[in-house]
């Protein structure tokens, strides 16, 4: 299931000329995504499933993305703490994409694929921005007291495997969490 990025851009749209009902696109997208997840839940277990969402690099869309990831992970036997850490890890990765790959531009696209397998959950984040330098992806020592640099530490602690795949245009981040 692909949710078009245009439906997640923040802004005002008119639903009907006759009714004069106006709602933000983020509200419409939230409603649509909630219906998708409720349909999936009613269908039973979500093992061996694959879902994909695309959204703009506007930070206002991160809350919707977190909800989608949280709902997807509820079908798997993770503790609440593990789910929360994974959601925060994906949020941090998206924030890094917005900040470093897209230089805070809010009109670029981020694609998130969620895949449930028999033995693991695999989340793939894809951007089309500036590729990171390998040395910039080193996380700093945890005992250094200064702002910044702990996001990669959080991501690596939340997932069992973290892989950066440099594409011809942009980067794909593959986050894997094994089912225990």
C-alpha cells in the first residue's frame, strides 16, 4: 500500500465547494492512514507483510510517520520499550535525513518501507538528497558531555542491524530488528 507524498504535505485544501468544509492535508492523511491500519488489524496477524509510505520532508509529518511505525510494530512480539526505541530510532533517522540530506528543505520526499518477516522486522528509509560521508556517520563517545551526536547511538541501540546503502542518488537506510 503506497500513500502518495502529496497527500501528506502540510497545507489547506477544500474538501467540497458545496459544504465549504476545509481540512489540512495532514488531517486527511492521518484519517486515511488510520483507516489503512484499522483494516490491517481486522485482517489478523501482520506477519510476512510489507507496507510503504511516502511523505514530504516537512517535520510536521514526523508525528504521522511515528504513528504508522507504532501501529505496524504492534502486530509483533516486541516489548513496549523495544517498540518505543524503534519508533524513536526511525524518527531520529528521518530527522537526520531532513537536516543533513535535504538541508532543512520541506519539499523533498522520504520513503519508508515496513516489512514483517518470520524472523525479523525490516524498515527501509530512502532519501534522494546529499549522501553522507562515511566518517560523519561515526557516533561519538557516549561519555562526552556536549550537545548532538547521540542520534546514531540511539538508532544502533534500537535495532540489531543498521546498514547504509549509498545509491546512485541518495541513501537507503536499512534497519533490522530480530524477533526474539
